[in-house]
């Protein structure tokens, strides 16, 4: 069945491009609301108000796959992302890393928890 949606980016093992990977993984695992479907989600901010929805997917053993996904593919608007950053609860201690908002969590759960 072809749904017309674009395939998600390929998975990538963490490397030097994500130096804080271990800290991200440690912090996100303690907040079970981040686990949606089979992945942990969070938002990373960049320069010039650039926001990225990221997910970490547990693999076999201690292997985890980390990727940036297009939030629009999940029905999450740019405004949803901006609101999550604006009303950040400060769960992450890493600068530029934001927990997903309850609104984004609800949208992701509607799509991914049913799978």
C-alpha cells in the first residue's frame, strides 16, 4: 500500500557529530513521556531559531539509532515546535535540547502508539 509519504532518513549510529549523545540518552530515558511507539523523541535547537525533531530508536543490546526527522511528516507544525521551545520545562540540562511539548507528544502518540 502506497501512502504517498516520503521515507524517513536513514538511521545513523552516533558519532562525533553528536558529542552529547550519551548525556542525551541518559536524560531522555528517565522521562518515560519521551518514549512514543518504539522511539524516544526530543527537540534540538540550532542557530537562527532552527528546530529539529530528533528520535532515538533502541536496537539490539546497547545499540541505539539517532536521527533527525521531518516534524511535518508527523503533522507537527513549525508553530508547534516554536511553542515547545517557548514553554520548555527545563528537563534537559544540555543547552539547545528541549523536551517535546504535551501537544507534540499527543500528535506523535496518535500516530505511533497505534502501530
